[in-house]
C-alpha cells in the first residue's frame, strides 16, 4: 500500500492510495464521496486487501471532498492549497477522474474498472455520460446518492441566501449556516449542490431527470445496502429505477447487501468479496475475448 500523488490539469495534486505493487493487469479505481475517507468509510481497506489477495490492484481515489479540508500543493504555482468539501466545485469532476485514469493508463494496466461510492458514484455517472472512455471496461456504482433527498431539509430561505451571495460576487465566502445541516462550505460549493444539477443525476421518481444515466454506454454493477438512508426509503427500488434508465440495463449486475446502510457497516467484507467475484469474472472474460481476437487476426 503506497500513497499516490495524482496531478490534475489545473495543477492541484490529489492524494490517493494504491493497494498493490502496481504489477497486476487489472485495477479498480474508486472515486470518494463527500467526507468519504478511510476513517468514515473503513470498507475501503477490506476492498483493497481482498482485491489484492485476488491479484487485482485497488486505488482509493481521493478527490476534493474526501475531508472537510485537505492540505495539498499546486504543481503549476508551487503553492500550498487547501481543498476539501468546504470549497469543492463540481465542474472539476471530469478533470479529477481523468487524472486517475491517466495514471492507470501510464502505469500499464490492461483492465481498468471505474468505481465510485456515494457522491463519488454520481461523479462517475457524470464522467461516463460525457466521456465514452474506452480505457474504462466497466463501472461499479456503490450507494449512489439521491441529492434531491439529501437536500430536502434545505429551506427556501437558505436557498435564497446561497443564490443572493453568489449573485453579489461573494461566492467564495463561507455560508452563514451549515449546508444540509452538516456541511461547512462556501456559497459557490452550496450553489453547485443546490442549483447546478451537475451531480444531481439519480432519483427515486421514475420520471426524474436521468439524462446523464441514459447517455452511459458502459456496463457494470451497482451496489446498495438495503438500509441505505439516502434513498427516500426504498434502496432496492432506487437502484432498480436507475438501471431501468440505462442503455446497458440487461448487462448490468444489481447487488443488494442486506441489513446494512450507506457505508456497509458490519458488511464490509461481504461487499469486498462480491466486488472481487464480479471483477474477476470481468477480467477473465476480457482475457478470453482478447485471446479470441488475437486468434482471429
């Protein structure tokens, strides 16, 4: 296990972790969600060690919001930067995911699986809707977040304050309240959550705006705990509803982890084992396909 420092196009360095020696032919890259770090989501350790035991590398791909604040550097300016959930901009999503994919490509991995947990899954959906990236063979969505439901307690007056602060040019100033009751952030960050729609891409309602999901051409697997509290009360129905809007619905695998919540408490090993099983099947089938292609050519 070793630290990765992955540079984005804007110069910001993201700090990830590689589980493995970098010698495997397959890697799973998992994009983190808001405050989705090792401390709050210990299942990352189970997944990393379990995949390694199966001959697969794993990258914990920390993005801007894995912690409230993260000290890093900007390779363009050489200066220290403080990034985090307090000042994240959703418009950086493509750049951040692309940086990790560039790393994996340069490292020589033959098979790249792109995963995301919680808001990280929403980021992967956004990325794949805009980039039909052939480097990615499959996706893993772990507990995608229903942003509309998450923001249901944000009051009309709070939304007005966010809008007004951004409109008068004070978007980089901190909000005078906790967004969603628990996030300390700038008005610009809250604006992205409440108004941009960039990552608000999965819904409980069948007629929600699934335009991003509908553009994805990759197939993969989706996971959710049956007690997940970010789904408006129906985790299984939520996941099935997402899949119904996908072009690859018939090829996708839906996995329901029983009696656990958004971060798979007490079922960390179960989800790790299931991910290993699915990724191994994909790797082996891709290997067979490659041998067939070589034989035919």
